[in-house]
């Protein structure tokens, strides 16, 4: 969800309140079922068919429109990200769903889309940010579809930038071993496409993200590790990507400024300085269980929730990926009833993923812990996203 780890502090009031209730074993379900930021997956259906997709073949489920009432009345988040599952914009009542969620007082709505479809309606007026995923054309196909989809997506990014008034327009580029050579050409394409649009260029932001495979610490195998290593780029590729960029930067200083200020380009330096090892090591077969600290607390699970198209609520974004009911708090139609003993399992950081290697929100938890022990004077981004 959030790329700035301090954003979790936007929800510190709710976190402290829920933590105090759980510590005192006070069951106030209407308080405990609330969340600060939810990721809502409206549908598993999609217009594309990416080979790295984690959600294909999961049954193409769809969120029932009636369940949105439970979000508005019981969960009442201050921020909602509409994301996959599949492609949210092809949810049959997408416009109505956004208008319904916008009824939550002061809520901010964000959308993660593959950019192939722009639904009709007033929904754009209620969106604070959008992130469009762009993929590579590989073997003559764009994510399992005709290559022309790449132009459709880039034209739609342009529409969001120039016509929609959405304050933040992010572009997400997924990279992996087989498409590393596309990173530079993609960056240049975005730069040259929008750089002369003085009014809107400053709203473009590119996020480069390494592809990853789903792995559970209890189910690691040498085969899965091999798959992970082969999916990720190798050090030679990262070094050569960096040197290609340096070469371009020496010719065009403003391209360098663009990437340094309007992208997370630094990820390639981080990868070359050890982050790649971390990604590789996630799937390395090792002894389990990892050392557990009895005093550990997870605060992230008190602020965030992911709700899947079947209506199951997951308080841990790391485990939600697996779509297993055992990792959920229960079904949204049961709210405000909220199974406290289940939430406690996450709050006491007792799951198999509650460790620095597997937890995707480890650094956010550290930020909250430090802030609870001794409130810090740090910058908390005012918005809940990006
Ligand atoms: S666009 Fe997203 S949901 Fe659709 S197939 Fe690709 S990865 Fe999966
Ligand atoms: S893996 Fe554990 S510590 Fe991390 S978010 Fe999930 S429940 Fe919290």
C-alpha cells in the first residue's frame, strides 16, 4: 500500500485505541472492526492475462454491491484503494461503487488499474490518486493480449493526466529478468510523451517495482526458490541498466532530474547494493519457525485491511495474498461482529510471516512502535496515499 513508511502514522489514533482495547481484553466490536485504510478488490475478472498474475484462475469472483454498505457503516476507513484481484474498472457497477464509497465522510479514494478501460461516469471526481500499471510487450503480446493494448494504456494515462483532474497520476512499471531491457525505453517514452506538457508533467510519477512470486515461510521448496531467482533480474542486468541510465543522464540533465524527483529510480541502486539479495533470500529454504519475540506487537493490522471479491477481510496484507480463510477475520456481511481472538493472533504477531524477511509492513510497524514508545517529531504526509 503506502510507499512512505511514515504514512501509517496518519492512523496512529485508531491504532492506539484498538491496541488499548485488545491489551485490556475489552470487546468493543464496533471499534475493533474499523480500519484506517482498506484495499478493496471488487473483482477477480480482468481484461489482461499477465503471466506473473497472482489472481488468475482463482475463480473470477465479484464483490456484492450490497456489501459496500458494511464498509460505509462499519469499517468507515479514511482511505480506500480500489485494486486487483482483477481489474477494478470492469466491475459492473464501478461508477455506483465509487459514489457509494465517497459517502464516507472525508474519505480519500485511490485506484490501481491496468489502464485498458476508462469507465463512464462521475467517479473520476472522487478519486484522489490513480496508479496505472504498464507492462512490456513480450513475444508480440501485451500481457497475453494484442500488442496494441500498450498504446491504449499510454493514451489512457494521457487522458487521466490531461482530462481527469485527478491530483496524482502514477505509472507503475513491473520489471523482471525478461524485460529489464525495456526499463530505459519505457522511461524515455514517458518522459518524451509528457515533458512539454508544462501544466501536467509535474503530476506524473513512475514507480518501478520488481515482480515477486508468492511464498509462505512454511512452504518453501528448492523449486520455488529457483523460480524466484529466475524471475528476478541478476546483478549484471542491474549494473548494465544503471550504466545505460548514466549514459542517458550525461546527455540530458532534465531526464535525470525527472527520474530522480518523479520516480523511485533509486530502487536500482538499492538493488545493486544488497536489496536484490534480500529478494532472493525470501525464498531460500531455511529452518522454520524463525525466532519469535513474545512481546512483539503488530500495529499495522489494526490500521489496514484488505477485502477480497468474496467479501473476506484480511488484516495482514502479507498473508492476504494467499486468499486463505484461515488468514481472514471473517466475512464482511457479519460486521459489526468482529472475531477478537482472530484479530489478536495478528496483533500479537503470531503468524508465520511475522518476521523481518516475510512481513511487507515491517518498517511501518517499526515506525509505529517507535512513535508509541516515544513520539517522534517526524514529517507525516498529510495524504494517506502514494
Ligand atoms: S492486469 Fe493485473 S489482474 Fe490483470 S492479469 Fe495482469 S496482473 Fe493480473
Ligand atoms: S506479517 Fe505479521 S507483523 Fe507483518 S503485517 Fe502481517 S500480522 Fe503484522
